[in-house]
C-alpha cells in the first residue's frame, strides 16, 4: 500500500519533469546558435564609414537590413537620450538578465483588465533578439526570445547590447538607429537635440509609421511624449518646472550624396573594402555639397539636350594646386537608365580637339612660338588606299595663321601640319608622359589623326593632363584621400614656360574670335578653356582651369549613338561655365600664372612677324620662350614652309563615276607651301609640263594607272621638285 502511494505521488512529478525536459529541449532547439561577438549577428555591421572632406557620410544607403552607416558608440550617445529610452522601453534594463518577469506579469494584468493588448513587456535585449532573428509574433516566439535574450546578455555587456539597439532600432523611411533618425527629422547630430526632440525619438520606435513626425498621428505622438515626460518627471530625471514645448522644427530630409562611382574608384585604388567589419572612418577629398550641386547642374543640362540625342554625361572637378578631387559626377537621362551604372569618368571616348593643347605644347618645346605661321588650307592624307580630306568645323580656311590663333580657334589642318613637324611618335610619347595610358597602340595605328583626337581617352586622364598645364607643367595623378597620398608623386611633363604660354592662349578671347564668337567661353575670371567634338558628334567635351581649379565635362552616349550635332561649345560648355561659377563663388580668385621667364614682344597679329615702327599691321603683345622671339628684320621668312604634294598621296585609288560626263569629272592636285603667285609645272605620266598658278590643278580624270610630278617656281627661282607620285583611277 505504501509503495502504491509513492508511485501515485511520483507519476505527476514524473510527468511534470518530463514536460519540463521536453519544453527545455524544444526551447533549446528553437534558439539559434550562440555567437561570440554581437557583430557576428549581422556580418559586417561595423563597416568602414567613408566621409567627405567635411565629415559628411558618402557611402550611405537606406535600402539595407541593417544600419551600416551613421552609428554612434555608447560613450558618444547623450545620457539623457539613453535615460529616455530606458524609461520608454525598459526601465529595469540594468537590473534584469534579459527577461523581466515582473514587467511581463504586470503587462498581463493590465491587458486582462483592458480586454486587449494594451501593453507589451519585451525588454530591450528581447527586441535586439527580434531584430536579429525575426519570428512570427506568437506566445511561443516570445518564450524563445526571452531565453535567447538571457543567453545574449550572458555573453555581452549591457552597454554593448544597448549600443547595438540604439544603432539598429527601426524608424520610418527605412532609417535605423537614433543617429539616422536625428538627421532625417532634424538634420542634427544627437548632441544637438533638445529634450523634446530626444523624447520624440524614444517614443517613435513604438510605432514608427503610425507616429511618424511627418505623416503620422501627431496627437497620438504628443500624448505618448507627454506620458513619457510625466514618468521621467516623477522619477526626478526631468524638471517639472520646464518651459512648455513648441512644435518641432523639422528639416527636409537630405538624400544620400550620389558618389557611388567615386567610392568605387577609392576602393579600387586603396582596397578600402578590406576594412569592412571594422569600425572606422575614411575621409576623402570629395566635397559632398559641391558634388550635389554639380550633379544637379549636369542633370539639368542633360535634360535640356535630351531632344538632341544626348543621354549621358560626366564631370570631374579638382583643386589642381593640391591635386585633390572635389567632385566626380556621372549623369544620365532617366532615373532608371542602366547607363548610370557605368562610370563615364573612366570610360574611354574620343577627345577630338580637346587633345590639341598638348600637341602645340610639344611644338613650342621643339622651337615653334605662339607667333609661328601655320598654313590653314585644304589638306588630305592617305587612309588605307583612300584619301581623307581634313576640314575645319566651320568649313572655312583662313590661310597662313599664327599658332596662337590656330590653337585658340581649334583649326584642324594646322594641327595636322603641326604633328608632321613634331612627329607622331614624339607626340604619343608626350601624351604618355601626361598620363594617357588608354592610348596603348603604336603611333602608326593612330597616324596624323592623333592630332585631332582619333584615339580614346578617359575624362579622368584628360582632366589630369589639363591640371598638369595648370600646375606649371608638373603631372600627377589626382588624390582622393584627405591629407594627400604620398605615393602619388609629381613628374615634369611640360616646361613651366610652355605650360604658361598654352594657358595664356586658351584664356585669350581674341585668339578664338574666328570660330568661337559670342563669348560663351569668356569666363568672368581668367580661365583657360578648350572644347572638343569627336567624329559624328558622338562625344563632346569642355575642359578648363583657373588659378586654382580644373574641371572637365563630357557629354554623349555610352551606347555609341551619335548626337544631333551637339558640339563641345553647344553642349558641355554651359556646364563648365556653371561649374566655375560655383567653384569661384566663395573663393579668392587670381589671374592664371604667367611665367616671369617668358619674353614679351610686339608682333603683327596676322603674320607673327616682329612689329616695327611704321608697319601697317594689327599688332599684339606676344610671349616667347627665351631665345625664340622673332628678330625685327625677319618679316617674310616666317611664312616659309616646305613644299610637298598633299593630293594625291602615293598609292591612292580613285573611283571613276560613269554617271557623270567625262568633261565634268576632275580631281584636284594640291601642293602645300605654295603661294598664289608661284608657278607650278605639272607633269602627268611623263608628258609635257602644264604650267598653272598657285597650289591647285584640276586634272581631268581618266581611268588607269597614273603618276604625277611637279616643279615649283617662285620669283623666277626653282624652289621645289616633286617626284612622281603614283595613283590609280578605276
């Protein structure tokens, strides 16, 4: 009987024990694995924060499961804010071990009395568990969360749990953490919040959407703030005699700075991604405010040009004195354009005439001067077995013209004649010294077309090369880390005197008056400006530098489609002008540096000859590298140019058009270096010479293989013999 009684008593105890064991096993099975570090719960929760030169965050995105930016360490969070959150969410946080059974029982009583879920009782630690491992809102989930909270607190200090919570607690508009919320609503950091604003942050987490300061139920929010303030007054942590609070001074939310392409470049150069998972801050040279304004400027211009087939653009601005990048902007028509994913600052494109300053710089280093006369006349060169005729943008040829005017007006035939003087290989070497690594082919691949920018370069390369001209001829890569980058050394690429002279030409409004009338490129502050347009209007450029800043702008289409005749002066020049207005608005300005070693001398503006008293020619003050100024006695020799046959070229193949009567078909033989009053004896296929005046002879086209030679006479003197040049008409 006694043993039966013991058995009857033991069965319920065994059942209870078995149930408890089963509950414990089920609870343990439902709990996730323990983690040694709180950071491990989110992977890379403490990511390297990249900020601009003024401390503005740049690598900010709110489309994340976690707050990867704008986090505050526990000692940086104001004490009053911590206190407000504890009274609002978990008053006994520093007393319990993750679960607060006293608060939970009190909540059950209030909910039964009210007949609804009037009060929750989750501790801050349980809320952290819920953030990390979301579960359906059931009693079982609440039970498991409580035990996970206990385990979490057994492995992490209270302050670390609270810091995590305050940095990750959700708010409206995808913001997480008190620092993001403070910036979103009030545009201030935590230390600058008043008590009313702080209490609002503590209350908003209960229902972020319903109580949202911008679109939520303001009456409900005010009531909740009032109740929290009353509890804190009763506890003596908030004065009872405080002044009444007014309305909130809400600020318009500032969107994240669009600098993704720049940050990718920073990461590529400095491998900043290796810092992921570690708390830290990387300060870069970018100016977030300037970046945003220039982005709006570029996007606005692209919108205006969308009807002309311009869909993409890029802008790069830097301080050429320090070499620091200030803005790195990529724009595209349409918010959803996939082209926004391509960094147009680093996309190789044809620069057109934007390369010409470096060609003329080389010519100046080889002995030419800004007053050297270059022939601007029809010119053709062989391309394969065909003939390519060069022309100027306006279609007008200006005859003999000084180097200053040839560069200022961006004339094409003088540029091709200049590369014949410098040599294509020497010019390509010069471009390599100026950082154009994308020009990786040999010189004969580009040919004389390199003078007109037939290769492909990037906006970054082009702007760095112009910065070298601005920086007295010293080239260096741009730096992107605030404080400079020691490994980015400078190297001489152009002599200081030549760089100064090129800058003087590019900033001279009179030097560009033949082709660029209207004053769009004449900036209020002295600025060296150059435009460029590639074949078929696929790319248009505007580059410039002042005494401090350098800016490059590109527009076109990344899918290689041509625009509708948009040029550098009709497209990006307006953006360039606006960019310099922004840059110089609050900055001290000064003229461009002019080398004191340059020699100033009066010359005839049309011939480049040294001006002398009594000469009837327009004159100007010209600058020369020491030892290159023209002697006063030399007037006509400056026009002397080597005579050569420019058309036809050896091996040229022409097509006979059977639809056109023979008497109307002619092909121009052309000579360079020949004046209108020179006499030329043309000899075709060894026949009798035919004398003509000047450089042109319209030869009646005939089918077959032919050869042409010529003898040039000037003032009765035989000055040139042109050997047979062979060509074919089919």
